[in-house]
């Protein structure tokens, strides 16, 4: 199991802990509150993740052979999802990010929130993360 | 007390408050469609064996039902389409194409904006938009100024706004437009579920109707065309069932309505739609309006008690939908949490991005009711909203 898959498993276990759906969302909201603020200068159109009803901004930094992501959203639940996604993908090798399978989002068991219909931005974020990895030489 | 007529409510414990998107269907509507497929499934207007005749008869009776329902002069004025969007696209791409200017309102949803853009009309260049004030009232002064500058235009406005439930005074709009020799199409997507419409009284030229927002099946709608335009409107698609004579050098068309209904129609859907109209007639608009008004008033009263709620228009000149936000809370967050609490409503821009931009918001929370909704539904909504607000604050 690679690092990304391991992190997905860990988060899935955390989420599965809640029998009650609302408690699960309460937990996600709390995660959103833990998300570090993204500096205002990064909240510019070029950092917006497309395909989201709620606004999501995402930036990338490269250190050595690894990519680090920062992001935020204007919606609280989406902010929690941003926290989860950053936790999964940040501090990963470019090579590993290039191989990310989009189905990874369904493994989290949040498919109702992250379907393209809901456009909560999670799929868009992962796409963008993958695009970053593919565009870096 | 009406929910028992709708099988959905026996099978679901959801509080359904998304009626502006689609309504639930009474059992007669569902069973009439099943009956068509199970007992006399055949094509209409072509074959002449027994089942085909029955299908044709029921299909044409549905046209008659809709004609009488909206008080059109003749059944030839009723053209079945697959919905309001197709009705508008049909008239936009055939009859309205020749007009130099098309006038719409600020409250239109995308179905009555994008078809005009597709014709290459842009704001101020073939397309004019009547503004609205901060209460979302249609600005008649602005409208008259646009008409004065652009007489002989094609006016296309919504009756009841999809996103806010705001009612336009379409009778006054039609009258004023006619004064300036303009032709009027009304988008009646949200009308028939809430109130009766009378084509002759309104003196409207075109009126787009949705079945699925009127307790009928999805994929069905109609466009009413005033008699004097029936010959002027060109079919925008042709083929089977629309022609009189065809050889390789030319074709001649049938008269309306057949020349406008190319291909095999949604026969079961049309038959089901007529059943929905029969159902409405049986219940009666007076009962529907009274019931809905009571719930709507109660909803308004209860919502108004919630802290930091923002409405965008006076609620007394709206019907069906209530659209709102809470200060510093994203509508998306509310939508996700209400879904988990089994409340079905819509959050977002409701296919009306331009008015959202004008209001400087990304969207709203929209509660849209039908006459089968109850005060108990409202109570459950309010409890869920309070819980969601508590979680998000």
C-alpha cells in the first residue's frame, strides 16, 4: 500500500467510526475549522478549482521531489473536505500523485457529497492536484 | 390530506420541498402510463389497427384536455413538446428568429436566456433585458422605454420566477407589449401547479407549459400558439408524422399541430399529462390555492423567525417558492446537512445565474411547496434548519 492509499484508509476508518450521518458531518465541520487560513493573496481566479458550486482555492508548492498543497473554501463542510484532501495528497511524491486514480474519492464513502452533481469541489481538487503533478517536469 | 393520492409519499419518508424542480405524480398519472405500455402500446397517427387507434384517440383527447384546461380556442393551438425548454427553443429558433430584438426579464432562468445567445444575440445587440428593482419587481418603466426604442420586438418572459417564486404581472406585460406591436411568449413552467391560466383572457401569443412541474410525467410539455401565428410559425424539426406528400424533389407539410410534432412523441407521457390535468380539475384550483396559501403563510412565518435570514423579495407577491440565505452561511452547507436530515430542497443558483450575479450572491436555499405539502412538513424543515444552523455556527 502506498502512502496515499494508506492515508485514505486512515481517514475512511475515522469517518466509519460514526454511525450517525450528522455526527460524521459534525466531524467534517470540525476538520474544516482546523484548516489553516489561506492567505488572501492566493484567493485569486487562477487558483480557483473549477466545477465547484462553493468556491475552492488550491495552491501547490514543490519541495525536493514532493508536492505540498494548501487550500480553502467559502463553505464550511467543503472546507472540511479540503482538509481531508490536503491531508491525503500533500507531502506526496510527484510520481505517486501522477498515478492517482479518481475513484479514490468513492473509497472515502462520501460519494453523496462528492458526486459531480453536488460539485462540492473534491473531484475538481483531485483533478487539479493530478494536473499539477503531470505538468511538473 | 392529499399525500395519499401520491404513491411517492407512501414509499418515502423524505420531506419533499423541491416542487419547483419537479412535482410528485398522483397514482392516476402513473397507472395511465403503465396501462398504455401494458395494454395498448402502439404508435399514434400512423397505423389503423385497434390499439393504434386507441393510442391516437387518447393522445388527441389529451390535447383536447389541455386545450380546455388553459381555455385555448382550438386544440390545434396545442403543440406537445418535451418540456418548456424545448417549447422555448422551438419558438426561438423558428418564429422568433426573424425579430430584430428579443426582450427578456432579469428573472429568467437559463432556458429563456441561452437560446437567444445561441442565435448570436448579445445584450444590447438583439437582446434587451428589462431590469428589476431590489424587490425583484419587473420594471414597467424600463420595459416601456425598451419597447419604445424597439417596437415590433419579441418579448419572452417568465410568469413565475423559477429561482424566487416571484410572480410577474403577465397580463400587464402582454398588454404593454402589444401596444408596441410586439409579440409575447410566456414561460409558464411554474404556473399550472399553482394557478389557472386562461389563454384567451391573457391574450398571450405563445405560452410554454411543463407537465412534470404540474404533477405530470417528465419529458412532456407543450407550447400554446395563438391561432393567427399557426401558419407563420415554421416547424423547427421535421420528419415522420409531419408531412402530407413527399417525393425526392419536395415535401408538403400537414397542418398544425401535426407539422410541429415530428417523430414519435412521448405518447404515454402525454396521456399521463392529461390525467394530471384531470386530477387538478377534480381537486380544483380553489382548493389547491387555499391549501397552498395556508402552508405558504405558515412557512413564511416560521422562516422569518430564524436568525439572520435574508429574503430577496416581498413574500406576498410570490407563489410556490421561497428563496433565502442566512448571513455568513453558505447555502451549500445547509443543503448537505438538510439532505442528511431527509429534507429535499434545492440549493444553488437554480439555473438563473444572471439574477444571482445581480444580487451579488452565488445562490440561495429554495423551499418550493405544492398543495400536498403540510404544516408538519414545514415544522420538520424548521427543526432541521435550526439543527443545521447550530452545527454551522
